């Protein structure tokens, strides 16, 4: 009972505090930066937690941070997010080996981490003209269920605003991406990639906004991976030019329910044509299966807008 009251109080405080959803697609227009005569800072954050106890024992935590510094034709921005979830499930252990479970002591619990991912991005934009800019970014992430203990990378590229009305805009980016992956199983992996990005943001009706983004990366170098073909039984997998393609897509719809409050639903998909080795223990030495190629995240959230 005390734990339930504590959770209710925490969630109530989280809704009352300034918070926003996880970092999403935004495009800073050159005319906005030109209006900034002094250095301008803005920041937003989001946090949430869910507990269940008793017959269901789970813990889920999510958080996000977004900050930016603007001056003249320059912008420095940071985005970070994390998702962590674990659950305890009942497992059966036939200790007396009689073929049936006949003792409460033969029913135990096993705690499993079902989600553990972190991501951070620091990006600098320099606007050349009203619709054209160049950028450089540093990235770091971790996704244990996908077999990646740590990923570090950099991006450079060119960005252009290709469509703009009073209620909508679209941007396209092309450039280069480098990623160094520390895998949960096997050796490290370095990927040099060509990158393309397309983002759209528009107002469907007054107070209702839709956002969509699509990012594609394909490798420019040969990779020797530690996974194996035929479900982990065949020879080692390799990826030649263009075979390690990754696609990230996200769509969200936000509707205002107050001056600074909105409800948002979103779906995010991540596809990796050459995924990392599956991060599970007790595998045979020559059995190295791949993780799933497709990850999805569906979410409904409340958004509090600071500015």
C-alpha cells in the first residue's frame, strides 16, 4: 500500500512538472537564428516510471532530455533518451525429478531485462543561406537486447529545406556516418556509411500536429560479422558494400488538450539488415545466431511544452 501511494505521488509530480516527450525531428530555420541577437538557451526534459507488484512484477523507466544554444547562424543542440524495463516471471524447477511440479519450492522467479537502451546526440548546425546548412554530430548509444553494449559515431552532412508553407515543412539531409560498435558477443565492428534523411512536420488541424521521419544508412566498407548463416549453423556472415543497410522510421501525432499540454501517440521502427549477435548466455561456441532485424516502439504519452 505504501509503495502504491509513493508511485501515485511520483506520477502526480511528474505531470505537474515541466516535461516533454522523447527527442523528435525538428528543423531550425535560418530566419529564426538571424533574429537571435543575444545567446539564447532552451531546454526540456521528460521522465516516467511504472511499477507492478504481486502476480505481475515489472519496472519500467523512460526519460529524455533536449537542450539547444542559438546565436546568429549557429545552433548547438543535444538530445538524449533512455528506456529501461525489467520483469520477474515464474519459472518451474522439478527438483525431485518426478515429472510434475508438486511443491511450492519448485516454483521460483527469474528476473529478466527486457529493454535497456540509451542514446545521446550532440549536433552543430551552420546555416549558409535561408534554406541550406551544413552540420556535424557526435552520437553514442547502447542497446543490450539488440546485442550492442556501446555504439559511438559521428555524422557530417548537408541539409536543405525543400518544402515550406505556413503549416508544414519538409527537410532532406545527405551525408556520411561512422559507427563503432562494441558487441555483446564477439568482436567489435566499424561501419562507414552513406546517410540519407527525410523529415516532415505539419499541422493537420488547429492544435493537431503530425511528424514523420525516415533515415537510411548503407555501408561503404566490407564487414566481417561474428554471426552465422542458417540460424547460427552456417559459415560466418559478412557484409559487402551496401549489404549492411539500416532504416529508422518514426511517425507521431500530437493533439493539444490545454495551453501547454498535449497527448501524443507514436510508432518507431528500426531495421538492421545485418543485426548483431543475439545477446543471450549459454550458447555453444559455434552457435552465434542473429538478433531480430526489426525493433518497434509504440507509445502514448502526455507532453508538457515549456516554450
